[in-house]
């Protein structure tokens, strides 16, 4: 019996962190616990996000970024466990090092956006950075895009869907995502926008052969779909 491939994406981790944060605040308001004692260990969230970014990275640059988040989060967590005076202000230059390494790795041997040809779902995470991706798969099914204070450009003009429908789950916070689709694709927007917006400039009809469904949350950010 085939087993289902269970993958933990950065979007999944961020969603779980938001739910946990909400539950902690609720418990604190009801007097059940002191949420501040738990939230003091917030750097663990950086470790979790970094692990998800690393495991789903499409290139070495993504793995470097994920590793940097894990190192910073782990070091800050140890500081809180052993009561060391370590602050984010001491370690933030490491993120600059990681960002520079990502830029170098993504520029070597590539003059344009990276292309994805396989059937494996695309997972991209942009934090204080920009990601360009071109899909050339003839059986594109789904993608998970997360942009936090960063941007993602996804080009689907050379792609086709396997069974007529593809799904993109997204989480955008203080960032933006731009998706370019073929002119004959129908785009259905099913996202929740909070102090943000989704602009669908696609030209496909509802009777189109290929359909792209967009789901997720756009928080103080923007998403644009164009042809």
C-alpha cells in the first residue's frame, strides 16, 4: 500500500506557531498560565522555521538561509536556558553573512531564474530576500510559497497541469508574491487578505483547460497574478 509523503513546509510551521501564540495568549488572559514564561523561549521558532526551510530548499542558497536561522535561533535559545546575556543584536550580522552567501550561490552558473522541471511540489521561502522561480514541468500540481518581508516571483508560462488543476498555498506577511500564468489559465483566488490585497490580472476563462487555485493568507502584503 503506497504511503503518503508528509512534508512539513515553512508555511506549516508558521501556521502552527501562530496557533500556539494565540492559545498561549488566551490561556494567559484566562489566568491559567503565565504566557510570558513560555514566550521567553521564542527563538525556538527560528530553529523550527530554519529546519523546515532547509529540508524543503530547492537550492544551496535556501539551505544556507535555513541553516543560519537554525544557528541564530539555537544560540539565542541556549542563552535563555543558561541565562547568558545574548541578544538578537549580537547575532543579527550572521543573517547578513547568510544573505550574502545565498546571493553568491544563486548567481553562480545561472543568468536567470532557476527552473523546476520535476513533479515534486515546489516549496519556496523568502525572508528579507527575493526568490525567482520558473516552472517548466508538464505536470505541475502544487506549490507552497511563504514570503515574510521578502518577495517571490513565480513564472508558470512554460508549465502545464497534470489533471487540469494546480494549487498554490501561500502565506504573505509584509511581503509580496508575483505569479505569471499562461494567458489561457483560469485563476481562482481563495485567499484571505488582512490589510493586504490580491490582484488577479489573469485573462483565462472559467472554461479554460487549466485552472490555478490560490489559497492562504495575505497579511499586510500583496499578491499579483498576471499573464
